[in-house]
């Protein structure tokens, strides 16, 4: 409920009523990360391969569970200035409101597909807001005043992206990663990137506020691929 309340405030602050109504039907009006499509296999296999430019983001710890999601979203919302004074310090020494972008990213790791019958647990995860393109370096972005919020640059990367609709959560995403990785192995088995513990490197991207009609939502599972 708290997550919904914060998201409603975000929409009302950033846009007129017409744009807010458009978001009910899945319209995405926020700035999104820059990328180019290298392979479009959505019709044949349900995914596309993208090459992303470097991404600057504000992130905070999040294990993907509902309570952790609410708390993480709240910390990031305060950083950009949803609740009156932004919890950040800009170059001029004053707080600076930061525009909302899309998607909200949850990063974590999924077990290898060989463990398909085992429970899936997301450990060491993060929630992140990507920063607007007006910030060209970490030094130019407002510094968080909350010690649980940090800034990071994600280097440019290639990824296989599977899009889907309806409501989702981290448990659903973990299961989808196993399913999608199975399909991905048919074409890019050697390119799937993994973390040090051998788990697949991925992100759950969610583009819509809570009131968007479920069948018009845009969600993505983004699986990192090594560059050719």
C-alpha cells in the first residue's frame, strides 16, 4: 500500500491529469535508458538483443520481497525529491529535484537452469532508479544524503530482453529467468553472463505505476550477454 501511495504522488507531481490517465493504459512518458536493437527475435523466439549505453543510477539494497520493495522504493523516491525536500546535495550545495525515469530496476541472480526443481532465492539484490541523461557523470549527479542510497555507473552492456505484461514480483521474475534462459541457450548459450557464484546476471525492469491495467503493463527480464 505504501508503494502505491508513493507512486501516486510521483505521477501527480510529474505530469498533468491527461498524462496520469494515459499511464492507466500503459503509456510510458518517462525517459528510458538509451539502447540499440541488435537482433529482433520477438516474433520467432520472444526476445530481442539490445546494446545499452552506460547507465547512471541511484540504487539501494532490496531483497525483492514486498516489505523490502516498499522500503527501497521509498528511499529512492526521497532521493529524487518526492517528499518535499530531496534527500540529496547538488553541486551548489543545495538539494535538487531529480526527474523520474523508467524503468524501476530490481537486480539479482537466478540459479542455473540445472536446478529447475529447486526453490529460487534472490540474494544480494538492489533496486535502482536510472538517472536522467542530463547527468553525464556520477560527479554531476546530486549526492545522496541517505547512507543506504548510492550512485553507480553501469558500464555499457549487451542483453537479451524478454518483455511480458501483467503484475509481477521478484519470485515471478526468478522463475521466468530460468524459463527464458532455456530459450536463450538455443542461440547464445556461451554469451550468458554469470556472477562470481555462477548464477545468471539479470534485472527485472518494471515501467508502470501500480494503477496501470495489468494486461497493459510493460515488464522486462534483462539477461546480460557478453559482447561479441
